[in-house]
């Protein structure tokens, strides 16, 4: 019996403490948030640079090999198209979407290959993303 009484008293004590501490924590929490919201927001803001660190110029990228790899990627975009349509394309709309995505990817790779060819002839320059893509394709990691 005394053990049961003690458990009931502890249970009541926990309830009383919870009822008293919850409002206090809420009030102090709101006060802290209202006073430091700007500091909190700036500390959570990402500050990473999104521009690639390398390569810096077309000379550091093997444009011949990059253009060749991009052309191959353009052709490989259609590899396994029918299998993908059978497995994933349950409806005609899905099949069309799969084909559209493959065509778009193929055109993008062709575009990068053309830009690499032009950059090789100094007719145009590549942006940082295109340089990095070609560099990675040519194992320039």
C-alpha cells in the first residue's frame, strides 16, 4: 500500500510540475525568438558558393574529348527507351513523357557538344557549368 501511495503522489507531482513549467517555457521561448529572430535567421542562411572552383578556362578542359563524350551521351539517351516504356510507361501519357524527357536530354547533350566545338574554334565560350560538365565527362575530376 505505501508503495502505491508513493507512486500516486509522484504522478500528481509530475502533473503539477508539467502544468507550471510548460507556460514558463513557452513565455521564455517566445521572448527569445522575438528578440533574436534576425540573428537566428542569418545563422541558418546557407553561405556556400555555388560557382564551381574548377575549371577556370577552356584550356583546362579537353574540348575535343568533351565534345566527343557529349555526342556519345546524346546518342545514349535513347538506349533502353523501349524497355523503360514497358516497365514504367503504363499509360500512353507516361510513355510520351519518357520519350519527351529522353529527347530533351539528347538535345541538351548535343547543345553542349556544339558549344564545345565552337569554344575550340574560339567562336564562343562555355559557362562554368558547361566547363565543369565537360571536365567531369572527360575524367578531369
